[in-house]
């Protein structure tokens, strides 16, 4: 007979061995750094980006591809210098396996050269600078949202051929994102027979648009606008207050009538037609469940920023499924990210091109009131839209990057 002491030791040893085996069988956790904006004027949209990524984790029980996720969130304060410091913190001190973010284009540009040096893959969830996935595409970097002009290029065709607009004025924030968005729209609109006859660029920090609105030509068919956050709500309210809403229709970039803003808008937004790669009104089962679940979790409707964060999680999940064993090396994970193909998501199919940018469905949307709530009703969709639209990529890339000066504005009056 074994003594009680020996038996106790044996049982303890067996228990420890069983625990060790169970622990060994657990998949290795993955450490994710999320760069967003939590302070300042962009904190609201930064919170939505974070909510989108975290909502996917909620759906998956805190795991991606069966691996527990250790999420580290940092505040970049919408500052390139801070973004650079936070990226180095995540990669050198916290030793994350992958970084999601940052929010703004100028932040992404600030850390671009650090990504390859760190050997840590980056998933851009909202920063839309064209060249980050074009002339300066990086094997360490992919994007989950879209390039700046990706939705505005088909929109230019729609405005000319379906809306039958001939003469358009532009009013947009004087930022690279707006420059690129407007440039893509101008190129295709003018190729389809229209003319951009006026461009007005109010500063990003503007709060009063009276002077700008007073300059809008009275004989244009429509005004194409591109504003984000509080500036969008301010401009629409002032445009309506000055009596132009009933005189000259507004068409807009996706961010201007984002779902996160519609809850704060009134009749001044009704009727605005826009183009984007997502609408909460997409009528599919997967999107209806996503919108309902997100609203239940956060009390708001997902839009551009939330769905960019959610899509980043989907892309990371698919890349992890393609790897096996422990958390893949940085180079292995980067390669798996570039190979992602998602058949079904709230926004539709999602495939990355050879430059790391999504090929997506683009939706033409119109703000309407449904059951007392403003929604982006889908009018038409363009499937499988590349960042290069219908252009040959090599010919596209031989031109300068879209900007305030390219394509050349030959029809200004």
C-alpha cells in the first residue's frame, strides 16, 4: 500500500502534468497593438474605429482563429510625432505581433518607414493615402478600408451618366485626403463629359463656412463636398441656413454623411447622394446582424470608421487561419495578410490586391429618412472595384499621385 504522503505527491504530479499538457494544447496568444485617437477633436471617430475592432473580438469570444488576443490600445492624439512614438512603444517595448491603425493619413505616413525596420505587419484601418498602397506599397503593410479615391472614381461616372450633372463645384477640407478624393472624382467625371468649374478649399480648422458658401457659383448643377466629423455637420447646417439646400443639390464623399454623423444631423442631410464601400442599409443577413449587434453593444450605428476597424479584424483572422502552430513570424504573417480573400462580410466580399489594398463593392447611397431615422439607402452598387478603377495599374502609377494639382483642373471658371 502506498502511504498517504506518496499518493498525495503522485496525484499532485499527475495533476501538474495534466495542467501542463492542457496548457501546451492551448493556442499561442497573439498580441495586437491598436493605434487610435482618444483625445482631441478626432476622439469620437477614433472611438468608433476601436469599437469596430473590439466588436469583432466580442463576436469571437476574445479570440481570432482560436488564438486569444492580447489587445494594447494607444492614443496617438492625431499627431504624427505622437503616432511615431506610440508605434515604437508597441513594437519595441510591448513586442506586439501586429499593429492596427493609425486613424489619420498623416499619422500613417509618419510611421511608414518604421514598419519594415520593426518587422511588424501593419493593417491600416482608416488611413486612406493613395500612395501607401500604390507607388510606395510595402510588403509589411495592408489596408482594410480603401484608398482615398477608390469610391469617388465610380462616383464621378455615376454623377455624369446617371445624375446627368454637367457642371459641378467642389468644396472640401484642405487636406490630402480630400485632395485625393476630389481628384479621383474629377478625373472620371470629366472623362464622362462633365466639368468641375470651381474648387474651394476651406482650412481643416474652419468652423464658419459663410465666406466659402457665398462664393459657390449659382449656375452649377451640384456641389461635391468632402468633410469629416464636426466640420461635416457644421457645413451642412450652414449650407441649409443660407438657403442653398433647395437650390443646388449636394453630393458627397463617404465620410461626410457617415452613419456616425447621421444621428447628429437633421433634414439638412436628407437627399445627399454619396459613394462609399459601406452602408448600414446594405440588405444582407450578415450586415443586418452586424448592425444590430453593434448597436446593441455600443448604442450607435457602424459606419466608415467602425467597419474599417471590424474589417481589420476580419483580415487578421483570415491571415491567422492560413498559418498554423505558434503565432507566425512577422514576415509569415505579413505574407498571409496580403493573401486574404473574404467571401462574406457586412460590406460584401473583400479581397486584397497585389499592393495590399482591398478590392471592394462601392455603393451609391442617398440619405433618406426611414422610420424617423436617417439612413444611407443604397441606390446602386459597383462590384469588385479596384483602387485603380478601370485603368491599367501600370499606366495609372506612371502618373503623379492624386493631389490638389493632379489631375490638372482645365475647366475652372
